[in-house]
C-alpha cells in the first residue's frame, strides 16, 4: 500500500505518488503546524491551500503516464485526508514521541493506534534514524524518546537497526514479535512481546511505563 498526495491552490496543483509513512509524515508534520511545505518546486501555505491524501495500491509507471496518475489513484484508493490530518495535528500537540519500526503497513498502523491511545506521538523510524545519525542534532528527530520495533523477519539488517535504536534509547526500546518462532539471541534478549496475542497493547503500555516513557497514572 502507498499514499498519494495532492496539494492545490486555485488552479495550481502538485502531486506526489507512492509515498510511504515517512514520506507522508515529512509533508504532514509541518503542514499540521501551519508551516509552508515545498512540493513540486513551489511553496504551499496550509492556510491558503487544500491537501488531499489517498491511501491505496502502489502505482506502476504505466499508471502514472500521460498525466493520469491522480485519476488512476482515485479509482483504487480511499480518501484519508481528514483522518491523517487529524492524526498529524494530534501528534503536533503531544510532547513525547516514540519511533516506530515496522515493515508492514497494517502493523505500523496498529502500533500507531495504540501509541495515540496512550497519548504518545508516533514517529516513523526513518525520521528518528536520521536524527540519530545527525551528530549536530540537539535531540532525536521530532522528539523521539523511545522506540517500538515490530519483528516480521529477523534479518541481519533488522538486528543492526535494533542495535542502533538501543544505542540511542537504551532500555527504552520495545520489541514486538509478529510471528511465532525463535528469534536470534540479540532480539530474544529484549524479551519481545508477541503481537499475535490480544493482550499485546496492554503489555506494550506496561513496558513503556517501566521504561519511564509513560506515567503510572496513564
């Protein structure tokens, strides 16, 4: 799945296709705070422009040809403009953020939903990662103070990313195991939470409380 975005003002329009969560966040985060966003070599003011976001399948090059990308996207996608903007505005008002690392869109969304219910701001891992790698950053990107990692397939690359998260956040990293099975030692040592069990949201909340990310009264 992917996001397709259109911004318009009067007769002027600019569009972005096949955005992932991180790409969409890079537009919505400043937009929700009323800050101008540059799209298509033009700066768009949220007070003077309209933003539309569609959630649907990835569009292939033939789908985007001849200027038909938006029409094709509209045929197979759902308009999620209102919900993603409301979520972005809610995120902008929440002081603490948790980086979310998940390959699957549905898993990412489920984790985000739980975090929002706890009054926490969900930040895509790629955004937090960029802040971690920026030695000049005074704090981690977008205010991330912890990380939640969903393990779909325990690859070497994923283990490296988890290690980077732990180096940045220490004990404030929670690993969620998506599928049953034995995880490599480095991941198993984190005492992962099984996300295929109905009590996982409560277990995640408790782990975040123990890490000091949530107050005991939340």
